[in-house]
């Protein structure tokens, strides 16, 4: 298990991404994936109020609603750590105090729960002072509607400003960061942001941990994959460095008799301060390679080989 920052939240070292629920996975498929995830030992589910407003016919909130109906049907809310986000939903954009207070009520309603375990600001809103949105989040924590807070898509400067404001004003403080980070996308996190994380003892839950599926190994030169993310994943093949990363993943995976996706997640999990990479599964068949990350430990030489492959 992994502890999230200085919170009291302990989680399985993989977070199941809920972005596919109500998008590429319908409710029946979503329930099956969620059931299999829990059966395999998982307990940490990540979603957002905006999932999946980008789909024609959807308005947002579909993922939260599916997860809420599943928890109600299974009666397992107390065994789970549920994370969701505020700030990107078309009906509640931005991080004003009023928006946060209204948005959280809708998320709680859709999830069918009285509290959110980890509540992220989905993206920074530089039009709002950090004291304003932290004050609103602090009220939610004190009211018991939120257990801990995290940030996503925020600069090192604003993250530092927010953390210092929490200390100075005695407000709820970020315990987690959710950045875009994986073997082929390292510039969003490594460097200044990682330094802030280390200085303040935050836990990190990287999203797009498998680079929209590219790091599963199923996207290769000359291959065609039927997936809603095929365009994003296949685009990585245009960079020779990413092809070298695939080659290194193949070698390490073969040495461990493991799936390429498992090795990619194991590299991420081995980086400092990573608590639980986020990966989604559209089908039950995709889950075993993700869940196996908890049992795969890479050697220092293997970690270095993977780290330098795309340099």
C-alpha cells in the first residue's frame, strides 16, 4: 500500500482511471472493469466531474454517475478511495469559491456519497487568488465533505504559492499532485515541479501513465489499432526516441516475462514520490497488465536503461 502525502489515505499502488467510463466503456463494461479491479486488490479510483463532456450527447458527470451507481449496487463505498476533480466541467469552470462549493455538491450527488476522499483542482485558474480556492477547499475539509486535497496541471510557481499560503493561513494543504508524466512525457513534471513535490512531501499520481496507450506496446510502426486514442498514441511513433523507449521496454519485459505496460508502470512507480500511477482499462482483459505493477520491481540497471532510452 502507498500513503498519500501526510493524509490518512492508504491506497493500492495503481489508481484506476475513470475517464473511459461513459465514453469508450458503457455502464455494463464499466461495472465489469470496476468489479475486476476490486477483486484483484484495487481500491483507488480516479475520476473528474468533466468526464466525459467531450463526447457528443454527453454533458459531463457520466463517469462519476456510473461509479456512484456501481458503489451503490455493490455496497462497497467504505472500502474505496475515490478521487475526483473540480474546475474543468463546463457548468462549473474555474476555481472561484462559489464554483467549488457548487461543483462539489454535484459531484457528491452523482457519486452517491457524503465525502470525496481526494479532491483535486483539475487545472490552475490564475484569475483566482490561491487563498480564495484554498479557503473554499478548507471549508469542505472542515465540513467532512472532502478528506484531502490535491492539484493537477499547475506550475511549480503556483504550486509553491498555494502550499506556502496554506501554511501561512492555516488552510487545508495539498497532499498530492497529478501531473502528465510517463516514460515519453517527462518535461511536464521532472525538474522544478518535482523539486516542489520533494520539498513539501507530496505524493504524485501521474495521469496518462501509459501515454494514451502507446506504452502498452500495441502501437508499432506499420500497425493499426482500433481505439478512440489511436491517433494520440500512434503520434508517438513519429519520434525516434519513443521507438527506442519501446525497444528498451521490450527487452526488460522479456527478461521478467511481463507485459510491456506493466514495465512502463513499474518504471513510473519506482520514481521518487510516486504513490500510484493512473491507468484506465476499457475492458477486463486490459486489467491484469496494470494490476501486475504492484509485484514487479525493476533493477537499478533496468531503470537506468529505460530512463536513458529516450534521451
